[in-house]
């Protein structure tokens, strides 16, 4: 099997594969013939630079055509693509590089400084660069379903984020969710708005649409609710996949109105508020269908197409997938899920998510069994936030927990114990927020900072995060001084 050969090369050459919108207002269309030729030539350039089958290629590119072309180029020659979000800082990149040892980095020219700051000393190619697409095309490698195709990183619940390897079957296995949840059809324009680097973007930005003969939309701009709505109208998007936070922001901040071209709207990453679903449906005429998946598993459930939306439910198991609830936790049989990651044993997979199942088989998310924080669809492990905080000279100890937020679902709340000689206050809280932004990806920074004299701990010295989550305040949690921001 080979996704580049079997899907991209095999598609009608004149059919539009990508519509790309840039921050400068530019608009570009690429046909499948153009994607096939350009990705094959880029694959040839990667091979000429020493990339071979099984080698890891890190991409650090925005939502622009070069990202999709780089991914397909890797798929073509059997290299392992590691898409990375542009929000990562140098230390984040270094940690990922140390974990997987990329043979080469393909970076957007605007990210070259961050790559250099990471200390990476291997080959780097930057885009845009027409020379990368000017050489001879590389042939498609013959690959097996279990040959590695893609690496994505977990959120890092109890330690550093870990690399998850997916096989070639992960790519073709997206057809199940593409047909039964995402809802793409031939001739559709599909838009998954997730930034490149996230598992949802890796599977739904272009893989799922192309498997179904649809066109993918990429837009390389910062999120703005009114502008997002304008793009949906202008481009006539048929299938939309957004994070719950984006739906919330559009409902609350934009002039929501009918979207005649829109047929399907889906959300995943965290539960979506019932009132947001109701307001979106009343204004646009389209319901929002929730789904559920993990970095390790790919999509596992979805609200079925054509069925009335059960507000608050993450739907049914996808066809053929064996899922069940055991002691309140959702479990899966890896043998029945083609998108399951490679490095697992044959035993049942425990997701770590508390779920209940109703009499009709629909699943309802109730929370995590661990300490991961889900904010705006991002899954944030407390370890990285805490590590960044304690690297500040004023911080003796820190804990990161989730705090409820109307727009983002949850936000990161930092509970901080200071070193002697430092005084709690708004200025220090803001300084700590900026410090974390500089140390790791900005979406991980604590939007609430509380100061306490001591952290609650177990007899073995572990932080009682559940106790901290139960005592959320925006100012002075635990008797200290705190700060909340809205940025």
C-alpha cells in the first residue's frame, strides 16, 4: 500500500485537491495532478538530502500547501512524517527531536529561527522554495500496513509528551470516520481548522477528504470568529470540523447566520455546550455532531450522520469498532480499530476517560481518570506547565490543574508556592504567565495563577490535584494572590 500512489496519484487529475488561503489574502487551487507531481518532486528532493524509508522527517509549517505536500512526500517514499505545530518553542522541539531523532526538518521560513534555537544540527530545508519541486520525482515505495507512516505526540499527562507511531494503515483506516462521522462526499469542500501538528489535523485536514474524493481547504491565518464565518460563506464549505472553543467563539462573538452550502458540522476534543449547539443549529440550520478519539487511537466514536443529534453525547462506536465501558472507563479492542497506534500489545486499551453508555448504546463523556487538562481542544499535561513554572527563580513548587471556563471549556490554573524573599501579587502572576509562554507552547500557559503557602499532598508526597480542582477561585485561591487573563 502507499497513500500517495493509491489515493493521490489515482484521483482524477483535474479534480481540485486543495484550496489554500493565505494571511495576505491570496487564494490558490491545486489539482490532484499538481499535488501528485509536486509531492513526488519534493520526495525526490528529500531522498537526495539523505532521507530514506523509515527515517523521521519533522515538519514545522503552517496550514499551507507546502505542509500537505511535505506529508504526502514522506508517505510516498516511506519516510515517517512528524507534523509539529508552529506554537512549539525551541525547548519543545528539542524534546521531540531527542525522542525521535529526525533525519531532516522541513520548516516554514518564518520558523527557521526556532529550529536553530533548538540546537538541531541536522539538515533543514525551508519552504516556500521552488527548487525543492524542480527535481526528478521519486517513485512510490511498496509499503506494508504496519510500516510507520506518522508520529504524533501525546499531551504528557504524568511526564513529557510521548511519541505515538502510526502505521500506513492509519491513513487508509480514516475512511471509516470520513464516511460515517466526518461526512465527506465527492465534490465537497471540507475544512478541518486544526493547526498542522495535531492528530486531528493529520487525519482530517486532507487525508479524510481525499479518501472520499473531496477537496480540502487550508487557511493560514489566526483565528477570528467573524473572519472564520466569512470564509465559510465565501468558499461554500460543505463539511466543517472545528474545536468546540471555535464554535463557542463564533456563536458568542460573530453575527451567526444561515450557511446554505454547509451540510455537516462536527466537533471533537472536548464536550460541546448544549446551548452552543442549539444556537448554531437555529442560526445555520445545521446541527453539530460530536465525536471522540485519542492520539493513540484516531477517531473512535461519532454522532451518526442522518440521526437526530443527542446533545452532549459523543455518539456511537464507529462501525466495526469494539468499544465497551468497564468500571466507568471507556475501553477498546485494538484488533478492531485500523487506526490504532503501532506500539501496543494485544490487550484491551483503557482510554483513561470516564464514560457512561445509555440503553441505546450512545456514549457520554464524564471526565478524565487522570490529570490531563483539556482547554480549547488542546490536551495539556500538567507536567510541562509545572516544569516551566519551577524553572522561574521565584517558584519553589507548582501544580497545574483544570479550572472551568465558559469559552474554552477549561483553562490551566497554576497553584504556586513561592521561594523565600518573593511576594505574591498581580505583577508576579503576570510575570509567571509570560515565563511559561516563553518556555513552552503558549496555549499551555496558566490563565489563572494562585499563590499558596503549601500544596496538598499524599503521604507519599504526591500532589492532591483533585483537592486543588475542588477549590478553584480566580483570586486568592488558598489564601494567596492570583491573576486571571483573557488573552
